[in-house]
C-alpha cells in the first residue's frame, strides 16, 4: 500500500518549460528533439539537484538540524545547490570535496560554494571512497559542539531525494514523446524518473546516458534506490530504463573533442548551454545515437537539461583553440 509522501519545501520554479530544438533537429536529420529546461528550476540553484533537495531539506528542518553536510567533486553542481539552499533556510553548509584547493583559486561552482559561506573539507580520492568515515568524524565533531548535522548523500541520490523526479515526471505531457534522454551520474534522477514513469503512466522509453561508471553499476544503484522507495514509501516500479555507457570518454567530468564539438554545435544552433560533466556528455550521447541510426525520423525525443552552467565557466581552458 502506498504511504503518504513526505513534505517538500517549495523552491523549484515548476513546471519547467519544454522547448523545441528545431534548428538542431533539422541539422541532424533525425527525430524531433525538445529539451525540458530543468536548468531553469531556480537561479542560482538551477538544475536537477534542487528537486531532490526540496525533500531532503524538509526532512533536515523537521529533524531540527543546524548543519547540512554533503559531498562531491570540486565542481559539483549538487554541492553548490546544497550550499546556497542551506544559506537560504538558515543551515550551515559543510561540503566534503574530493581533491585539493586549485592553485589558481576557486572558479565556477567552488567559487559559489565559498560565496555562500560553505566550509570545505578537502579529502583525497582514497578518503572519498570511504566518505562514511569522514561523515562519522564530522558528526562526532559537530555534536561535541552542540550542533545537529543532517547528512545528504552524494547527488542527493536516495529514496527521499528521488521523489523530486517522481514528482517532476508529472510535468511531461503523456503521448507527446517516445524517448526521454538524461544524464545519470549518481542514479537518483534516473530512479525518480523510473518511479514517475510508473506513477504517471508515461508511455516512453527512459534512457540514462552514463557520465561515469558502467551499466552494471547504475543498474545496481537504481535498484537499491527503488528497493528503498518500496520499503520506505510503498512505491513500486520495475527498473524500466535503458542505460547507455558508450560516451563516458576519459572519465567523470572530463571532456573529449567530439563531446566539445557537440556542445558548441548546440550552443551555436540553439543558444542552449550544456555543461562539461553531465548534460554535455549526455547530449553528445543522444546525437551519436541519432547518427548511428538508433533513433529515426518518427521518434520524438525529450532531453532533460539538468543544469550545470557554472561548471562550464571553470572548464574554459579545455575549449582553448575551439572557440
């Protein structure tokens, strides 16, 4: 039996618009492509992370938290959104970031993290793989100071956070699209869309383009979130999603020439800015699927733009000689 869903704070400017990409569709000669502009969820909290944080922050506030702690890479969109939303609702943000302070000073998302007053805890990749141990040390420290922390998982990707995209799926008009492409990096958005597809009875194929790790990893991660959703909220859905892991390139948050060319083509044909970690890689995957003939003229594709423009500003050196 489905239980009542928990409350969410209302931050996202929803429903976000759906915009046709006619010039790009004509240039590719394949299916009609539209984009759901979740990069417009809220500024500067733009992106898919906001939808997850609406549920997670409501729980943090209900538990009487003083501090919110989360983790990610140096240019994490999730960490930036967490820091800014924490400032808005009166929580102190602590970000556990994988890496070390950049020699040239903070740029992009990291600059905004610091601008919002976040405390940064730098960890090595090895320490990050055991981030639970880092969280445990921080919890001991914070409770000794009389502060109650709330820990948000990487990417906000657990059963509670995934409800953001279970709800967002209701903004997609039924019968209008045959495919929904999106970037998958921590699994929460994908799991939420799987739940939302079942809840709202959407008749389309979900396609997650991996930006790190492989199909087996994401199948397992999405499966765990769906299991947790069933246990905690009584929500059930089959893992009805296709994972494409052919376009990762040299690794997470690393661009490559073909991907950069796609990002530039989209910007110059449609004025649409993609990011170097998620949407750029996922949209490049979509374009390559079209060129390989896996999508045809009769298909109608919706691409979920999950934000990330601030990270692009820190990647300008990678586009040297191309713009």
